[in-house]
C-alpha cells in the first residue's frame, strides 16, 4: 500500500461532503499532491466500497481525476455515502461523504397526554412520506399561550421514535401552545401549533384491585369489582369504565361499554363451567369541570375466574308434560330472553328479579330431573 506522510494530505476531493437532493447529478474531482508523484491514470473511485466504472472518469489535468454521478438515489445510511479516491494499488488517498435525500416534511398528528396531571407526553408523525434518507432532528417546543418563553422538551423516544416527555413544572388551568420542528441538512419544517390544557388530556393508571367472582350458583354470570384511580383521589373528577373479557381458549375480547362510573359490574350470558379473563380500564374526565372527553388508561392485568359448571344432566330429557308444560316452557323462555336483554352488561335494571328467576329455574330443572329418574 501507498505510504502516506502525516505531514501532508495525499489528495483533496472537491466538493467535500456535499448535500444533494435525490435525483441530482454530481461531478467530483480528486487532485493528488505533487509530493506523491501520482498521475490521474493511477487513480480510481469507489462509492460505498463498490468500484465505479472507468467510463464515468475524466482526467482534468496530470494529477486530477473526476467522476460523474447521475440521478443519485437517497443515501443508504443517514451518516452519508462514502465516495473515496484510491491509488492504483488500493491505497486510500481521500474521502468525501455524500448526503443525498429530501428536506423534512411538516410533522403532523401531534397528540399529548398527562399521567395523573404530573407530566406531559406528546407524540407525532414525521409527515406523509416520512423518509428523508438524511438524519432528521425533531424538537418539541412548548410555551404558555398568553405569556412565557419557548421551552424545549429534553426526553425523547419515551413513547416511540417520534415522542417526547416533559416530566414536571407544568401549569394547570392555563393552555399551552405545542409544536414540533424538524430539521436536516436540506431544510427546516415546522408543524401546526396545537393548543391544549393539561386538564383536558389526563389519563391515569389502570384500575387497581380488580376482583372477579362467581354470583352464587348462577352458572352464566360473574361479578367484577375494582377500585377507582388512587392517584386522582384528591381531585374533582368523574370517571367512566370499560370492561373487556374473553374465554380462556380465545383471543377475541368482548367489550362492555355501559359500565358508567360505578366500580362494579355484573357480566351475564356467559358459558357455564368456563374460565374467563377480565380486564378493566378507566377514563378520567370532567376534571375540575373540563368539557373534554378524557383519555382511556391502559387495561388492567387480566384477572381470571370461572363460572359454575352446569348441574343439568348431559343428554337428559324433561318428563312429558303435555301441551300445558310446553306453553309454560315457551313463556319462561320469552321471559328469560326479556330479562337477559335488559340485564346484560352492567345495567342494574331487573338484576334482582333476574337472579330470583334463574335460581328458581335451576331448582326447577333439578326437581324435574330427579322426578324423571324415579322408578
């Protein structure tokens, strides 16, 4: 390999570390120092380690060799593509980084949330295309709407690649202006300004102390109880809850939306002798009179419970009861459907009547089965 003196650069590439738009063309030159006694015909070029064809070279003087690059694609790495001038024996004489890409687009879809009114996290999208092929820096800025200076968020990537976390020193009852600036070697783009009040974007921890238990011997019901968010106990707020549940061997969750602000719920219409997993989440809204909808918490950890196994004999038959018994069974079926419809989910309407009727029905089935078995 060529011996290079530390006192002098063996060659110079021009332009050095250029930034170019995708689709641009470039002519770069490599000029060797006279101290190295190399001619233009002793040189060759590589781009990212791949030797460029000699047809793209041109000798511009005894010690200067150019290379022409047409219709450049985006850089393969954000740190730039390596354009290198070599001597005939493979020695590296000089190098340049080519930054080929696009200017940033305006960041969009800024959304923010505050965990228990103690902090603020925001995330955004990098624009419709997103990929610029260049290192693009995103800066989240915020300030109080009517006064105050611009502040810059410091904790990035806390909730994904395009996010930032403001841990403290936030004001309540005063709206903030929030925006994101994107910058790279080809330009700067600024998002639209989002205005929000911390009280309008509060979320909280998932409900704690979730308990799921049987409802006596009722084979198609489970009772769910939980505690309201302890972190918000000293604040004036409303809450609404959602429940989702699934059977043990299924990945499909069913959601109960009509829980309201109560901290207990009766699940009805379940399968007897079946293990169910249940989760609860909370939406704190109306904090200090806020009119916004609030933000749902994460789901609580799954809690499991099983419904009682049916005691009806498998394949058993009811004793013959004639037309009168058929009419009674049809009326009971209609009554059951009406009560079940109005008691489903977490409504309290008809629950006691429903429970009494179900217990009576189960006892009636047991009695009829016992009668049917007597000789």
